[in-house]
């Protein structure tokens, strides 16, 4: 059991309420409560916990549902730990003998995890990263809106111009197609007017997407990240990676990172048969970022394409070879994040006018690793586990202009 000083306050956050439970280092119950998420409820919760001057907050999902409360507490000077939901679920199952969920049981499990576990990620106040996350989320929302607009526009144009459906329709192409039709009946005129409105919406969404992409690029560059040097990772993918990863120190090694991105296959061996199966777990948004990067590398003359073809020659199916490439790219991204973190620490240590002395070169020259069978990363100190890349191979990094 971890010997922590002071009390641990387990927090089960929801949109409208927060349930807390206070434990001492020996897991003795000292207090509990349920508060609203309003300003009045937040103030009442802060007054209630003042009786324990030495306290640590443990918030479940500090990167998800618990983010607003966690950031609010950190801004107020409180020490906040991020408790993965999977660890809390394990404690709840083994402590009660069943997996019954209530807010009180959840808060208790979260507090127990914080008492027993060393190395939980500490939440820090990073306004720039929070802004980057909001921009990335906004861009995803706009992208979904664009898809919906194009789908509606395609349906309307197919009624006005049967048999002339165009794939990957742009606003300019839709305008040109609409200009060729002049319906005379009331239904056709209504359809044409609605199509014109959808085109106007599409133009507006495209303008917003272009603007937010420029903002994301500037924000990623300002953080000193080299993720955009990886071929196939643009401003949007780099921003999503930085926003979702947060502190790379929460991943002990590249295998844990690959498990979190859903690129590490799960062990499905039985007896003398050794096999792995596709993992559907992990962060699906990060998995999508790696998928886009892998497709981009396969379509162009890159080392990623050569690696993909070597896997095909070795007898793997196209989908299996693609998964191998995504696993390799996961290592590349992890290596770059570790390099960025080391460079940032070096800049802080060097002070004004100092130099970081760390390389930002990304590579995936390692052989395909033996994948860990865990399907969710566990917290732990991050130590660079990747061997330095050989100078002779710049495998998956974007070529310098």
C-alpha cells in the first residue's frame, strides 16, 4: 500500500453532480458528500474539505468528464491526480465481489486507487494545451458537419440531375452542377433552392475549417512539437495527439502507448497455438490519426510504403500489413513525444538563451516489437525505452524540404 501524507478525496464527477469520499492513508473513511456542479455546490464542497488541510484530490477521467472540475481545482492550487476508469472498476469489482455501480461506490473505488497506487498522473494547469484540445474538438465537429452537409447536397443534386452524382463533391463543383439545371415545377424549384442553401452552408464550413487548421498549425508549432515532421501527420493529427496524450510521462514505454492507441494486437494464444487478434480497445481518435498517416505513407514513395510491401511479401494480407505499419507509426509518435518532452525540460533547465540539446528526429528503425498483451496502459513513470535511431535510416519521418 502506498504511504501518502494527508487524506485522499475520491471524486466521481458527473455533469450535474459530484460525489466525494475522503479516506486516510489506511483507507479509513473520514467523510463523504454529494454536491452540485454549480458555483454554490463547488463552494460548499471546498468548505467541507477545509477540515483536512493536507489533501489530495483523485478525479476519475480528468481528461474526460472530470476535466472541468479537475482544471478548476488545479487553478485553485489543489493537488489533483487522474485516476483511470479501468483501475477504479477493478477495485470496485474486487472490493465488493460484484460490479454494482453507484456514485458512492465509484467515489470509494477512486479514492482507494489513489491511496494504493503510486505514479498516477498529476493534473497540471496548462492553458495552452486546454485551448489546443478545444480547437481540435471544434475542428472535429466542423468536419462532421461538413460530411452531413455534403450528404444532404448529394441527395438534392441526385434529384435535380439523376445519374450525375460526383464523389468528393466540393462547393465549386456543386455550384457548377446546379447552374446547369432550371426546373419549372414547384417541387424542382424548392429542391434547387434548398441545394443552393446547402452550398452556402458548405462554403461557410470550408472557410471555418481552413481558419481552424491554420490556428492548429500555429498552436502546434508554438508548443515546439515535431509531430508534423512525421509523414502523414498534419496540423490536425498533431493537435489531436497533443490534446489526447497530454503528458507522455503517463506511458511507461512504447508498448503501453501502442496499447492506448489500439495498435497493439491482443494475445489470443491457446496451448501450442500462438496467435494475436485485432484490438478494438484504446483511443479510437488516436487510432484514426495513425490510420490516416499510414494510408498517406502507403500512397506515396516513403519508407512506410517499403515497410508495408515487405510485410506483403512476407505473406501478410493487406489489412495485416496495414496494422503492422500503424503499430510502427505508434512507436514513431511515441518517440517524438518523448523527444519533445525532453527538449522542453532541457529548455526550462537551460533558462533564457540556453539550448535544449535534444534531437527532434523521428524514426522507426527498430524491428517490429513483441507486443504487450495488456489492452489498457497503466500509469507509471515514463523512461525513454526506444533505442536511438540509426543515422542511416530516416524511415517514417517527413523528408526535409
